[in-house]
C-alpha cells in the first residue's frame, strides 16, 4: 500500500470520464480511437489499488492517447496531459524513486496551478462582485442550501460572504502554495509541518468541494477531480493506509468492473446508432441531456 497505488485508483476515475468522451470518435469509425478507448477501459478495470507499475504506465499512456485524439484542449485537458507525462517521464525501476519524482512534479504543478491564477486575479474588475466569478460561485453554492440572499437595506451575513468572495479566493490561492511548500520541505519544525499539512488538506478540500458541488454549468468538477490524485502523492503513508482501508470496505473489484463495462456497452450502442450522447467531458453538462 503506497501513494502510487492510491493515485492509480483515483486517476482511473478521472480517466473514466475521458474514456466516455472518446465514444464520440467511434461515430467516425476511427480505428485508432476505438483501440485507445477499449485499451483505456481495460486498464481502468484493472486499477483497483494495484501496485503494478505496468498498469499505471498503461493507464497514463492510454489516457494520454485518448486525450490527444479527442481534439479538445481545454485547461483541464492540458493539466491531465501534464499529469500523464509526469508519471510516464519520471518512471524508475525503483518504485520509491519513481514515487518521489512524481510527488515533486505534482508539488510544482499544484503550486503553479494556484499561484498563477492568484496573480492573475490581482486586478480591479476581479474584486467587483458584479464581474467576479468568485461571487457567482458563492451564490451558486449557497443556493443549493436555499440560502439565496435577497435585496435588503441592511447587509446580511450572506451578502457579506458573497461580497467578500473575490478576496477569499485570492487569499486561498496564495495560501495553498505557501502551505504546500512549507509542509513538504524542512523549513519549519516537524510539529509545525504536521499542522500545516493538516491545514493544507482541510483548506484544499473545502475549496474544491465548493467548486465542484454546484450544478452545471457552474460546476468545475473536472478541476476538482484532477486535484485529488495529485494531492494523494503528497500524503503521508498513514493517511494513505486509512483511506485504502475505508474504500476497500465499500468497494470490490466485481461491481467496479461490471459498472465500467456496462457503461461502455450502453455508450457504444448510442454511438453506433448515432443518437445524442448523454454527457460530455470536460464541458459541464454531466447531469443534463446533450
């Protein structure tokens, strides 16, 4: 049980969405696309906390091929390509070395993914709630709990939350890279590192839940899904063991393979009949008709 096996498990879930998307290519009878899709389906079905380096390499390679064949280069796809390349290019026969190299790459990628947007947000329009997507996301998240602010002469707590959302977003996106760096290097004492590591994952979990929970088209669930496997490589072994024990109590290989296989059979039939696809990835119509 190690970080790479948990990464394989979580990354296979990310790949499932891309694999589903690839069925659009089957309508053109692109044999290469069909082969990549079914190879990905096979590898996904084998990716239940496996320690096999060959399966992880095959998963990343087949996923990379599917991404390149899909024709979509959204920001989420670019990040997924970067992750696949990091796993493939850092391969080592020594699993510990491979895992350390991959963890370093994910650390740098996470820091860049938070820090660059944080600096990009430092402009006047971002802090105007009429234009800032942070206020929009906060409103969408609160509306899920029937907490919709109404016009009032006196500012309420909901108004304050929405108005301050742009500032909160910038603070979080500067705070996460700082916590990532301090928690991974011997800059502070071990006790402080543990505290920062816990704070890092708590802040990151809340932040990404707020991004992925609102219903489409507001949800950015692909971004949050991509983050989970990347963070896993930075977790201590004791946390990985706890996660795997919890998941193994509720997951077995048989229903996983059966569910993935049934999903592909249904989508293959839709693709060959030329009917509308039920959803697309990375666009956010996952729960709505195409």
